[in-house]
C-alpha cells in the first residue's frame, strides 16, 4: 500500500472538509459526488440530496392496507378468483370480516388468501 504524500493528504482532507461543509450549508437539491484517485487509494463518495423523498423502510403489508379501509365498502379478490364485495367491519391478525353487500351475510376471509383489495363506491 502506497503512502500518501503530505500534499496528497492535505488535498484529501481539504476536499473532505469542503464536501462536509457544502452538505451542511448548501440548500441545493443536486447530488454531491466526490471521486478521488490517488496512488494506492480510490475514494468514491456519493452523498444523495437530502430533499429526495424517503421511501418506507418496509413495504406496506396487506393487513396495514386493510386497516386503512376499515368500515368502508371494499372488493376483495381472493386467491381462488372469487370477488367479495361488502363493508369491512374487522381486521384481525390473520383474517378479516365483512358484511357482504348483496346477501348481508357475515363473511370471513383469511388475509394470506387476499390477492387484492380496493375501496368501492355504490
């Protein structure tokens, strides 16, 4: 491994300090990229813009989606191909309960069997 010359170390430190200062004081939305190639050292820094929207840390689960539709008219498509339309009245750990729109029967559907759900309007 090659050692950095005093000038190379000083230049590296200057660029890193400049980069950190620009990230804390700049209001630009552009990405900051730094690529520094020195004998024996290759540094690539990509510091994305802080103004970019953040993505959820994990995908929204079917159960979470169902909870947002509680007490609303929905159509649930099951893995058997059946569509069930009615008012979603309960979301439990592994199943949902709804009152079927046509028959007014209480219907239970296991969450793992749900392919899709959408709010309906009558």
